[in-house]
């Protein structure tokens, strides 16, 4: 387990400010640093190895390292495991790169939207949802249920935000427990 002291020591060893490491929650057993970009942090999360492999296979690393700002709803490994058998393997094949790119960019919204801001917008909207358009063009909707933030994909499937507000140098990550699929 990482304590504040261990995180501070790790940050100093990496030449980073301990304060920047303390601003963010741990993700996948790793410290997340606000002065690193989305990819630089994601590669350290043990809970996001499938997502990182998919981003690499889809040639989206450069896009997620860009200036942003971007809001990323990052599915955990278990979310990919929950897909029908063989789905991930099929998507990672080179001939399916366009489909993989569409799925992954359906988890990314332009802008830097905190969990609190998304919840505020959902509560303020008459239908109880905050509607967003992803980089793929697919819609996502956010709703507050039982005090938790839920993100709905185009088919109405929902993923719960399990860790919010993981600040990055080029945006923010919200960890979700489901893969959000476009139609």
C-alpha cells in the first residue's frame, strides 16, 4: 500500500513535486501525477493495461498525449473482460483498427470536466442527464444515481464512475467500470 510518505518519496525520486502527486487519487495501485499527460499516467495503472494496449493498437497514443484538454472515461480491465468472449482479441487485430478507434474515442470528450461539474450539469438539466458528444461523434449521457455518477453510452448501457477527478496535464480521467460502446 502506498502511504503519503511513499508517494512523496516516489515523486521526489522521479523529479516531481510531491504536492502534484498528492492532488490525485491512486489508480490501479499507482500514483497519478497532475503534471503528466493521460498516457503517461495510464501506463502505470495496473487496472488499465487492456485500455493502454488498445490505445496503442489504435494508434491513439499521440492524440491522448496532445494538449487537450480532454475528459476521458477510462474503463478498467474488468470492464473489457465483461465483454463477450473474443471481443478484445478481435478488436486488437490490425484490420479492426477503425472500429477500435471509434470505440476508444467514444470514451473521450473535449474539455476538462470534473466529476462535480458533470454532476452539477446533470442535476440542472430538466431530464436529469448531462449530454456530451465524444470525439468519435457518439453521444454519452451522465446521470447522478444514489449519489454516484453514471455514464450512459449510445445504447443506454451504463458504467459507474468509480474514481473521479484524476487530473492530468492535458485534462482529466474518470475511471469507469464498463466499456462504453457506440452503435
